[in-house]
C-alpha cells in the first residue's frame, strides 16, 4: 500500500506539471493557441513572444510553483525522501509532455506538447531547499543578460542545482540524493532542448536583443550596414 501511495505521489507530480498555464494565459489574453506560435512551447519565454512580458512572467511564476508544490505535497504525504525527489521530476515531465496537450501528427502518431522544463526544475529545487532560489535566479539573470540565449539559461539551471546540492551534501546540509534531482532535471532539460542545441552548434539560435550579446550583435550589424 505504501508503494502504491508513493507511486501515486509521483504521478500526481506529473499531473500538476501537466497544467498548461502558458497555453491558458495566452488563450485568455489573445485568443491564440501558443502551440502555433514561434517555438510552440508553453513556457514563459514563448509566452512573452505570444502575449507580452507580464503574461510570460505570470506563466513563469506559476510554472515554478508546479515544481515546488509537487515537492511540498510529497513531503506532506510521505516521509520517503526519494519520493520528494522524484515528484518534481514528474512535474518536469508533465510540463514538457503534458497529458492535457496530446495531439496526432500527420503520420497519426501521438505527440505531447509542453515547455522545456526550466521553471518547474527551479521550483522543484526550491521545494527541496528554498534558499536555492536567489542563487539560481542570480546566475540565470547574469547568463540571460550577457549571452541573451534562453536555451543556455535553461540548461544552466540544472547545472547550478547540481553544483549547489553537491556542495550542500559535502557540508552535510542536505542528503546526497538531492544531487540525483539535479542530474535528472538537467537530463530532461537537455533532452527537451535538442533542437535548440542543434541551432546553437549551427550558430542560428535566437539571441535576445536586451542583452550584452544582443547589443553587440546589433552594433556589428549596424556597422556592416553603414559600410555598404
């Protein structure tokens, strides 16, 4: 019975993660289907493109809460720390492959829609150790406003979580199994961002103009245009 309860908690994490806040917010504000806009993802970055900054910010906050709430519910329902770690992993899976956003492609195969997992990954880490938020937020902000590449910022979240939990485990401030959460989260983030990684390698990945990299690129393009 206990095993069934714990499996159910992880499944509950997946269901919570599956709630497509981005799709709902864009639909309410613009009437559009975010799956048909830009990357087609339901996360905060694509919501900004589809419905503006504040819609994207609200989406990001709610998606972060999906990961955190999955941990808090697991902690309330079970004393097994492995379940506390796996519940937010379920939330990331749900966010990336939502049970509420299933469609069939041209070949008739089922396709799950969702985001890249950065926000719920951060939320899950917060649920396990709340003080991690300012650390990840600061590193993410630095990467975002310097490189200006959303996919790199997202992948950096998992790496920072791993590093923080390794340090905490070494100092005896957190169980070593929390490192597993960071590793699994990073694997899911990288897997979801495979198309973006390909674009990065090819030099075609989108750069945000409100960043140092974007500003430098704009200056270079302006100089080249002036020299023609």
